[in-house]
C-alpha cells in the first residue's frame, strides 16, 4: 500500500509538471514603428524630455519632435542644408550638389550624430550635434520653452572619424568628445565652469593618418585596471595612470576590422574579461565579437563571427551590408547586453558603389546575447523592421516603455521611433516567433 501511494504521488507530480510546462508562457518582444517624418535631415537622433511635459521627445537634425506621438516638430536651428566646407586657406566653399534643403533628396547631412545632455546644468536637456566628418561640434542651448532658435555654442572646430563618441574617458563622471582631430586620436574635454567655451582636445596618439573619414572608434576598460581605454580598428590604446601633460598612450596593435563603426566594449561571454564588438566594414559585410584571451600575461583576441564578411548568410539566414551604427542595450531584460544594428540606407547613395546599395531592404535588427554554457556566447538575430535601417548612429533608450528600451533612428528614410511592446504569450506561440537556425552551429 505504501509503495502504491508513493507511485501515485510521483505520477501526480509528473503530470502536474507536464501540465504546467504545456500551459507556460513567455514574453514576446515586438516593436511598433512610428515615423516622425519621411524627410532626411540627419544620420542620427537623440532622446529626452526637451519641453518638460513629462513625455520623451526625439531630436534629429534641425528639429525636435514632441512625444508621445511625434507629430509636432520644432526647429532647433535654421533648417537649411547648404553644405560648406573650409578649404586649406580657411575660406568656406559651398560643396557642389549640397545646395538647398535636403527634404526627401539623397544628399549628405550636416548632422551625423546627435546627443542630449544638460551642458549648463540648468535642468533642461540641450542638444549636441556632430556635423559632417571634419566639421565642428556644437551644442544648442535649450531655451526652456521660449520661442525661437536655440543658442549655438561651437566647442570643437574639427571632429574627425565617422563614428565619434560622447563618453566619459577621464573618469570624472562627465562626458568627453571621443574622436580624431588634426591627425590624432584623442578626446575633447570641457571646462565645466564654462561649457560653452571651446573644449580642449587631448591627443593620445602620435600624429598619423587619422582623418575625417577614418572609420571606427570606441572606448572601454580593456585590461581591467579601472581606466577607460580607446579602441580603433587597428588596436587599442591603454590609458596611463596619469593624464597630466597629455602623454602618448601605449598602443597594443590588433586588427579588429577593415573599416569599423562604433566599437563596443563588453564582457560578452561572462568570463570577467571585456571583449570588443564591431562590424568588419561599415560599408560592406561582417559583424564579430572578439573574445579577450590572455596568453603569457599578454592580451590578445579571438574572433567570433556573428555575420559573415561576404554575401553568404549566417546560420539563421541573415545577411546585410552597411552596418554603420551599433549600440549595446539589454533589450529583453535578462541582464545581458544585446546588439542593435542594421543597414545604413544609401550611405553613398543609390549608385555609390556600396554592396547591396540598390534594392536591398533597409533592415533593423537586435541580436540577442545568449550564453549556452559557461564561457560561451551566441547571438540570435531578431528582425525589428525591413524599411528603415540605421544612419551613422542608432539610439536605444526609454521613450515609451520604462522597463524595456525603445530604439530611435534618423537617416535618409526619415526619423523613426520603435516603441518596444512586450506581451505574455503561450510558450508554443512564442516558440513559433523565434528565429530558427538553418544548420547546427
């Protein structure tokens, strides 16, 4: 009798577990696409509550768009796109083909990246604009809902590199401009008692072949000493113990990429060592993460390909070109940082010579980081949209969903807000929606 009772209880527990699994649910992550405009004014966008109404707004190029519906726009600075460039003698010259407003035409923008930050500490978010590569960086002072254009403060005359950053390099809790300038890699630092004054550029490299169209730069603590290092496509520069006197940082050569975009630093496989994530060619194919390994006390990297460096599809059937913008964010709330990237639509125009520049869909993806076993990592691609893509910047942050991040894009197709939507669905429905590998890894 006792044995029959035990068997009965075990069978009941097993049946309950099977029933529970059959009726289990999962969270399904999708995105609702909102198009603020179909006009091209900028290759990036920033988010923030610019008018203090409690809703998050979007700034892209000369305009900011009121949340939560983004139908009403306001002009930050004169919305003209006549493009001028300084010649060697300092005289400004209008570049042929850039005259007039961009509108829906395929020309280049004078706004390549946009950031939101309260520069003067008045409690109102300002807007920082990096112009066309080689042009100036300027921040626009929020007028606190007063009418008219925002006051412009030029803080760096020349911002080189096609993916400059805005990140704390020095560890003082304040952001610097991470870029190349006048042939050097370095960062520009504000006098925060007067942030409207020109910022001081600090070179960290010897003078080299770093110019306005140099591709790829990033920052993060590579060697684990608590100081932020700088990464470029050909290696990483180790920050010294003291920055006094602008010392040249030690370069550790490593070929990360041919022509990178944003270069991201993160411990991908959870082994306690920071790794590097980058595209192989911002105008071609390829996405990889580089696992940091220690050999005889020295730091080197082992490449793990996410997207192939040619037109062949990955194991999930995914391939696209022009990964000219990358960002890290925990999209699904599992505590791991995922990758957000996509295709920069018409980087050099319809006939610019880039692979798949004509006709290929302008896709936007998030790549879910998973760790199938200790020390291992795999990225699973999730398509967000196939008619938007990225610019030279993709911004991830809170717009509509306080728990899960939204995504904002400004590019030649317009300005897009992807509102993150999460719903609980039966597990079998969730499984049907997941990407399926075409072959074993």
